[in-house]
């Protein structure tokens, strides 16, 4: 899911509620079933090589409506503010802030590494956190990478996938973006695992999350604009790219192993730094 909850941590509670509602909702008559080769009558599962071959999108009509709403919010509110931020904030400042917010995700990453039985990676991230907290000035800089302590990205949605929980239907969360039933549950769990909201007033945590979202959005301005302009069906492009991205993350595929079409979701909250660099 992404380094920091897009458009506010409160979206996680909404995601969890939507996930529960969608699990109980009847399948609409016009639902598109997955190809028989990929699945029979059930959502695709993690594990087999072709498990993610077809995006499972039985609520496409509803999803397209939410996607349209999210696009209007982005086009008329978030993007103009992000362009203003990009104008006044130098690139080094934006990169430093991105590293700082990634640094705050250490408890989430570390906890999910333990849940996925990855002690070596967990130990590496502990050392990375210590180095970047001290020498890296609270994560604004990344000296740990220069000594071989690479960054990892784990979330509870990936942990569920690691243990064989299927992604379930694809759906779009209002004011958040592309997700699935499994990842919405993971988003809620990761948000509750975020440390600073428990020790700061609401307006402080809201401002921190808002700054994170705004900074990430400003760093992906050109890439999102190009893909909006080139995609024939932007909804399908975002859906398929998100599905491919989550498949690669659950399988811990490297950049070389991941499919060529792998991208992040619409707002690029997961890999905005990599996309910009």
C-alpha cells in the first residue's frame, strides 16, 4: 500500500468499512467474471503462476464512479496545490521530506517483516533506522543506503498475501484510490500501527499526513499528466497497473523480475520517490 496513507490516515477506517460492506454485497448481474484459465468461480488466489493473470473487477460500474470522483478531486484540488508546492519547494527539499516520511514508516515495515518471517531484512531495517535517525538527521538524509542498508517496503496487505490470503475484488476507495478487499484491510491495520498519531493532537497528525500526500503528489506531477494523456482508458490503465504492482510486491519480485508493465496506483503514493528519480 503505500508509504503513508494517501489523503489522510482516516481513509483507512473508511477502507475497512468499505471492505466489509463489499464482501457482503451481492455480485451485480453485469459483473465481469475472470477467465476460466485464471480462476473458476472464485477470485484469483496468490500462489500459482497465473493467479493474478486477470484483474477481478466485479464492481466495475461502482469503481468507475468512485474513480471519476477521485479524479475530479485530484484535478481541481490536489494537483493545483501540488503544483504550487512544487514551485516553491526545491527538489532537494521534496526529496528530503519524502525520505523523512518513509523513515516514519519503520514500525510498519519492521512489524510486517517479522510477520512474514524475514528476520534478516528486519534486522537490516533496524540498523538502517538507527543510522538514518542519527547520522541522517531523523531520516531527512539516507546515509544507510551508502553503506549497503537498502530500503524495504512491506505492509499488512503484502503480509496477508504472503500467507495466501487472496486479493479479493478490486475496488476504488473514495479519496484514496486503487485497492482490493485484502489491501483495504491491510491499510486499516497499517494505519493503526502508525506511531505518531497516537502521541500528537489530531490537527498535527492531519497536517503531517497532508504534507506527505502533497509532497508525493508534487513529485509525480509530470508522470501522472503524461499517463493521463496517453492512456485510452485511464481507469483500466490504473487498475491493471495497480494489480500488477501489488502482485510484484507480494511476490517480492525485483525490478528485473517484475513484469514490464508494473506501475504504481493512480496517485503513486507507494513509489513516488522512485518514479521521480
